[in-house]
C-alpha cells in the first residue's frame, strides 16, 4: 500500500475524527491495495466547511488575476507531473494509461483556460436611459462551494469544478469518490504546492454519508455534483427545498446514428472508441448504435469483430486496449443487465460475461459486449449500464433515428455518421442532447466549450467554457448616478418623449 491519507483542512493534513478508514484496491489487480483514506464523518465535514467559510472572507477580495496566478502555477506542476498523475489514475480506477494521460491533460487544459479568465471574467457595461448615470454588471462569488465528484475522470472532473470555483472567488470543500482518493490527494497536494492559501480548498475523504453532510451544511451555499441520476436527484431536491445553488451533471444513454451513406470504417472506429473506451464508463459513452437497415449487417459484423479483438488487461501495459470496470458492484450490475437484455429478447452478439484467464482473474474485467435485436423501449436501451456494453438498434430513416435518439431520459451526447450535409444539419438541429458530434463518436469534449446535458443528465448548468463561470458566480448589477439629483428610471423622461 502506498500511503494512508489524511483530510486536508485549513492548510493542514489532518487525521479524521472518526476511526473509520477505507482502502482502495487496484480494480485491475485486487491484491494491490493502492491507499487507505478516511471515512470522514459529519464533524470532519463541519471542520472543513468552517475553514472554507473563514477563508472566503479574504479569498473573495484577492484580485482575480492574483487568484489565477495560483492556478497557472498548479497547471505548470500538473504538466510537469503528468506521467505520474496518469499512472496513479490507471492504478486506482483502471482506465488504460493513454486515456489516463488524456484525463490529466484535460485537467491541465481546464486549469490553464480558467486561469486566463482571471484577467477577463467580463461583465456588461451599457448606456443608461438617464443622463449622468453609468451601468454595469460584475460577477460575484457564491461563498462555500461543495464539489462532489465521481471516480471516472478523477483529475479532469475535479479540475472542471475547483478551478472555475476558485478563480471566481469561492472557497471549496471537495469530497471525491471513495473509488478515486489517490488522484484527489494528488490534485489537492498540487494546489497546496502552488500556493493556495489555507482554507481555500479543503479535502474531505469519505462516502455517501460525508457527501450528504456536506450538502446539508447550511454554510455551503452551492453544490456542484457529478455522478448518477439517483444521487443527483436527491441532492437537487434537498438544495431546491433549502434554496441552495446546485449544479448537477448526471448520467447518459448516448447514441451514435449510422446512416446508410456513412463511411463504414470511420463509423466503426468511432463506435469502438465511444463504446469501449474507459470500459464504457464515460458519461458520454455510446451505449446505443442506431443503425439504418441498409448498413446494419456490415456495421454489426465489423463492430463485433473489432470488439472481440480488444485486448483486456492491466491499463499500465501499453498493449492493453481496455481495462477493468471500477469495482465489484459495477461488475454485478453489468452482469444483471445481461440477463435483463436476454429476457427482453435481445441477442448477445459478443461478450456477455465476466472476462477471466490470462491474468484477468484478480481484476474486475468484463468482456466487450454487443447486443443485437434491441428495441428502443427495452431497459438495456433506456438505462445507463455504465460498462463495456452497447446496443444495435435498427432504424428506417433519419426521422426515426432522431426520435429513438431523443427518446431516453438522459440527454448528454449524440453523434451521427453521414456524408449528406443536409442530414447532418437536420440531425444537429433536432437531436436534443447537450452535445452533438458530426462524423465523430460521442466522446471527446474540449474544455473551452460548454459541457453538459438536457433532461435527466443535468439541471441546465454547464461545466467548462465560459458557461462554467455562470455556474460559480452570480451577477451583481451596479448603477452609478453622478447627476447629483434624484433620477427615477422609467419615470423621468425628456420633454416631448412619447408615453
Ligand atoms: P455516484 O452518484 O454513485 O457518486 C458520485 C459522488 O456522489 C461520489 O463522490 C459519492 O460518494 C457521492 N454521493 C453518493 N451519495 C451521496 C449523497 N446521498 N449525498 C452526497 N453525495 C453522495 O456516481 P459514481 O458511480 O461515482 O459515478 C458514475 C456516474 O457519474 C454515472 O452515472 C456517470 O454517467 C456520471 N457522470 C456524469 C458526468 C457528466 O458530466 N454528466 C461525468 C462523469 C460521470
């Protein structure tokens, strides 16, 4: 085991007030214990919130370009340590090293990008309707932000949340997933090293209980959550009742539309990458292939062939194409969906079982799986399975494909492969997801554009891009009257004005 971690509160690494600890195992080799970390309780959370609330009173007044300098330094450190950070990502959650490097790079990109906002963060200045009066709007921070994150992008997602929250002047209590404590520890250590003042970011390890205590602390004014729909809905309900700002990023049931005129090779490549990258455990993973009848036989054969050829194994091994899933519960859930799909009348064209042999027995490996004969209403075509499983759903034409694409409770990402520009634009306009790709798979977001989804995927906020600033700040509108007399908007008007 590498290390026994402590929480990070008010600039110190402190032991929790509970005696409970969890261990994180390597999902690719459960004999390897990666680290142990506190299962924090309500008192630990309260201490962290207290520190963040105190730090807010000074951090909010640090000029934004100075706040950004800390982030620039953090990005530099992350870039210098990219390889080590990536190896840690692979070790604790299983994605292959190439993808883990991408995860870290996304965190670096986001940190640089947001640091640049320290010198922008534009508001509006507009003319006033009255003479000798000046109008503008400026951003102001919320206060203490709770950042609650999943394990599947253990560097990128915390950076998506922490960096915009910090540059806009908030302070943060960060509660990472119990399945990715090592990356959280690494990231907060880097922020400390970059010179973030005590209390500005606090790290509390733990599970659902610590998360719930954080959401419910009255000093937490905003919750930024990424995770499952079930938990997000609970958090959203609590925040709604208690008038807290809340930003929810939840699941997906993303589809790729493959029309008869698609470039078959390109479409299959995009499908394999989107369905089986990160073992299908991306919120944007393509778990549905909506395929027009003419191309369906060739596409299915090729997808199955490519899925069967994927090499499973340790993500640190350069020859591995697909790593394990995150834990035993995930393995169990994916297995149950094999039964559900079969009971519903779908056929398993490849995969369908836990993978074993060849060094896989000590890890949570599941075979890349393709379901065929899938109808849009089946549970396997509606529920987020979050594993290396995708469905082939046949469709007649573009209209039908779009209707199937939109007919799920989630609305994160969708893609279409076609050579017909009119069909591409029609799909772009009518697919009701937050992200649309043309002639590319469902994954591959860039940090300077808004990221998020419609329906059950989100609550209208977006991560990344300029949109992130809107989540982590509120507008303050300022009117400056230098006329030296009482002027009444809407009432004082020039002689001869109409009305
Ligand atoms: P999860 O909902 O189980 O847990 C997410 C986080 O919430 C964890 O830190 C967990 O400890 C915490 N938590 C659990 N119960 C809580 C409660 N009652 N109160 C407060 N916090 C609580 O999700 P997961 O398994 O970690 O992640 C997988 C899910 O995340 C998938 O549904 C995936 O689609 C989604 N996801 C969405 C996006 C996106 O941007 N839309 C990105 C990545 C992952």
